[in-house]
C-alpha cells in the first residue's frame, strides 16, 4: 500500500506549519512574540459579518454555481473594471475558495506536463508546489536587493524558453513587499508581448500599499489584456482569511469556464454564505480598509526603523503587504549558524521570537517578519531579537 509520488514529494506550507506551531506553543503558556502571521490581526468589518449572517438567516445555505454566485462575479468584475479600465462581465470571473484555490485551479487549467512557469525569487511558498502538482516545472529567477527585489526585463528575457507557458508576477510581493511601478511593468510586458506566455498577476495585496497606488500589469498595454489573469481575493484587504473567498479573472472566457469546471469536480462551490459576506466586502464603503492600511503603514515605519538599529540585520523597506524581508547573513555568520533555518530555530528557543526562515521562499539567508501585530509587540519582539543577535554560540 503506497501513496502517490505526487504527495511523497509535496512540501507542506512552511508558513502555515510555523504559524500553527507558534499558536500551539502560546497555548502551552510560552511567552512568544510571533512575527509569523500571514493575516491581518484586525476583525472582519461588522457589516460583512452581518451580510453573511443575514444570508444564513435567509436560507442561503445551498450549493451555488461552481464558479460563484453571479452577483459576486459581477461585483468583482465591476471593481476590476473601475480600477483597470476594462469592461469585463461575470463571465470573466471565477470565484474560488481563496486566491490559493484559484491559483491551484489556474495551474491545473494552464499546464501540461513539462510546461515551464517563470517564478521570480523570493517567491510565495505555494507557487512551486502548485506548479509541481499540475505537472509543470517552476523556473526560478533570482531578484536582487539592488533592484528592489524586482525582476528586470533582461532577467525575464534570459529565463524564457520554448516550454515557457506562464509567468507569475506577485506585486506587492509576499515575502518582500516590493511593488512594481508602471514603467517597470511595461518593461516586463515588452519582453512578453510577442510570446505566447500567460501572465499570472497575483494582486492579493493590491490595497495594502503604503507608497502610492498599485498598478496592475494588465493596465500597462492594451495587448496585456488578453493574456493576463488577475488573481486576488478578500482575505487580506478585508481581514477575511478564514472566509476562504478569492478569484481569478481573465478576458479569456474559455479559461474561466475551465476553472469553473475544475471546481465543479473538486469543491463544487466556495462556501455559500461566505460569498455573500464577500459581496458585502467588495461593495462596501472603503473606510474600514483605509483605517487598516493606515495602521499597517505606521507598523511598517516602526518595524523598518527598529530593525535598522539592530547590527547584523538588513531589512528591505516594503511598499505593500505586511511583511519585512530581512537579510540575516551577517548576524548568522557572526553568531555561528550555518543557515537561517537554524538561526530562526534558536531565536524561537532562546528568545521566544518566531520568524519564518527564508528557505521556503527560495532564499536561505533571509527571514520574513510579519508586521500584522500590535506596535507594543513589534517593539518587544525587536528588543528580544537585538538581544539574541548580540549573543555568540
Ligand atoms: N497569494 C499570495 C502572494 C499570498 O501571500 C496569499 C496568502 O498568504 C495568497 C495568494 C492566498 O490568499 P487566500 O487563499 O487567503 O485568498
């Protein structure tokens, strides 16, 4: 009795595993500062909760169309049209159980065995595994701090080969918080314009931006519209990670039907009353979101400033999302650790501070700190970090 090769080689999500470990240790009474959260620490705004409760009371408890309720599909299309100057309809939107599920469906729908997907490093942990599960091959292209962790057109050009099927662009990025400008996006698109390559634009952090508005690659050239798939969702913007609602949206209605068909044979549909909550989220007054973004901006400024004061750590200033990508190589070497995994394990054991080692994101010399936690916790965590970094083995 054996399991499939597919699951034998599967790497479970390191971020989810670490967050679970931090919660378990805290439940045992360990005094921890956990910089691990991949989710806002705010509550879902009340009117969203009310809309879902109302849906339950009205008996909206049955199956929906596999790609989501038409009202939500239309509302997401309207939001995309408003922000990106398009004229899409419900036929251009597939609602899934989170952006993660939308991406999973997408790789299943786009890739044949051996097809390559260009993934800039550092990357969000799930891309390589989802690409593998679809039989594809991730082609990793490193980005450099001196380029602001952004892929250059030259590096993209070099990575493209005859089997290239898709390119994943995550802006703002998890884990670096790097956000591409319109000019940079145009540069990347210029490399792709005459090639049959899908652009998967993961824009889940599109509203959590601190240094000016987000630009989508789909908006930089009319020719980008046909080949770009926008992936996003309500998890991060509206503090709704547990609701599990996200989407993929594209001009190609054939692709959207394929995603709906995949869902019809896997999930049936995203949870019905959660879809009504998401509908309230994408149509509500944006004030609660603006307040949350403001709080994240203050935390971003605080954590950047505090980490800058710790010798041996070098942090990249993020323009979006809620993560700080920290180069720990100098501290690690000085303290006598061979890699960031062991450095982070000792930090947890000795100082009660939880950070995510960079190896899961494709870079073993860095760690990721989430700043989705209160300012007092950030101050205390960085104090402990500084004390730990001062110690040698
Ligand atoms: N894409 C990126 C870059 C993420 O960081 C996440 C969540 O951490 C997701 C997609 C998935 O979000 P969800 O499935 O909660 O919509």
